[in-house]
């Protein structure tokens, strides 16, 4: 959503200590943080058509991509269903906690969006979304007997978790930098995609000469006529990405559904699609929020240190390259779908092996595969899409590529 101002009363020394602690924790958090990376870079759907395919005028892939780029939907409301299946082991809920920590070490409140929205990285969730221009958006995560809402209204950003009765409050950026409904930005926080358009923009902005983009017929999504845009790597070797399919609203150019199938086949990795959508102006009351009486309110005044830790120089990186907050001097090696993000945690020793009984690092280490090469030794943590290698000398290599590709990248980096 929008930036927070730093707390001037905090000393530079304290900020550096917090940053150092985050760097030290990075090598333990990375295995599960790849979930957040995947959620922040790509999405998908198992089936695009919910009725007969509509008869629409012919359109080229270039024209359809341009239609998406020129789409200027400012007002909308609707329901979005997201299903994510990265093939991660069941850690009894631990993965959500670690991923939220990797997402920015938030304010500590259960209503903090940096903690709450990482839940979208696994399982099936239903969201209600609404937007009225660049200064008013709302996303509500519907849970069993509970609801979490994130509201951006002018200068205020509110998060409310009904389960814990906690409220988060931050200050919004008023520069209107994006101007598109459903987008925002909080300084010091990774933007978590919540609609098909968010996912589509991440994928299309990275399309280059390693990418094939074609139109594959039409569909009807949430009662709207749509074109189907197919995006995939021209050369499958080395990448874990199979095919991305985007259903684009024929009238507005707004993506309605987004599907990514991994190169290994099987079920889609993530399912993001509108089940209902309207482009009418939402009622002004949609964005009203007053903290319930007795709720615990957390004012976020410490965003500066998190901004430094979570800043991700991700421009120009292909979908799935993946960058984790906390990596100093992150850079990209390789090209297109085979690109790999790498950074140095500054910590030696890698991830402890499973021999470290009773130690969290040992537990996480037991979930990875031990590898070796010219770079030395390390541990690879794998999902169906994003893989990460942490070397014993503290370097991290992560991307939507195979384990072998990560090892080759680490060898080349020596």
C-alpha cells in the first residue's frame, strides 16, 4: 500500500543491530521464504472457462499484451479465489510464521499485512477485493469464523484481524505513484499480489526473447468474455516453469484469471481468478474503518529498518527468479526464465545438518538436499516451482530453475 515514515528517535546503531539480526536469520528462513517469493512473483488457474467459449474478434498476442498494458480500470469490486500448491512439506503451520518473518519482520501485530498476507502462499483462500482509484483499496481474507481486512483509505493504512481483535495502523503514500486499482505500496514491505492483474504484470514485464507469447482462443470468466494469453519459456531446459495462461477481459483488458503450470506437470502451482467481478464504483462506506472498542492497536513507526532489509531490486528479473528481503548486494545471473538471484547473507556455515538435534536450523536442514561442487558444499530446498541453494559460505542462489542449474550457478560464481 504506501510508505511509512521512519522513527527518528531510533538510532542508526539500533537499526544496524536489527538489520544484522535479520541477516543472521536469513539462512534459516530461506527454505520457507521461497513460498513468499513464489506468491510474490507468479500465479495460475486450473481451468479458465466456466461456460461456452465466446466468439470474439481476432487479436494478436502483441495487441493483447498492449491491451493489458493500457488497461486503466480504476474501480472494481469482486471475489477472488487463490489456491497455491508448491508441494511443500507440512510443517504444522511453522512455514507461515517463517515466511512472514522473511517477508519483512513486521510490527509484531497479527494484523500486520506483512505477516497476515503470507498465508496466501499455501492452501486455498477466498478474498473480497475493492478499489476506487489509487488512494482507496480494500482486500479481505475470508477465514473460518474470522476475517482479516487490509484497507487503504487516503493517508491511512489499516489492518484488522477479527480473530485476535488486533488492529494495525500505518501511514500511506500520497504520491499516487501507480494509479491502478488494486495496487499500492508500503515502504519497507513487499507487495503481495492479490488479483490476477498483479500476477500478470509481474510475468509480462519480464517477457523477453526467451519467452513465447501467443493467443489461445477465448473463455468466459466470472460472467465476462475473455481472451486467453499463453506465456511460456521458448526453451524448457533448466527452468521449472511450464506454461502461464492469462484470461484477459475482452472489454477492459484487465486480467481475470492467471495460471501457472510447472514444467514437471500435474496440478497448477497457484490458482488466482475472479469468481465474481464488477467494474462499478464501490460505495464509499466500503473503505471506512474505525477500530473496534477494546481492540489492541499497533502503530507502525519502525518501517525504516524493515525497508532496508526488505528492499528487493527486482526490476528486469524474469518471473520466478525470486529475491528475498535481507540480501545485501543482490544480483541476477543468467537470462530470462533461467535467471537466478544471488546474494551473500554474510554468515558462514550454511544451514546446519539434521544432526543438530533440538535446533531449528538442524530441523530445516533435514528438509533440504545436501549438494557439493566446485563452490564447496551447501543445501538445496526445493518446491514444485522455486528452488534455493544456501552454500556453507553463506551465499544464496534462488530462482524458478532446477537444482542442477543452481549448482552450476554456484560453481560459476567461484
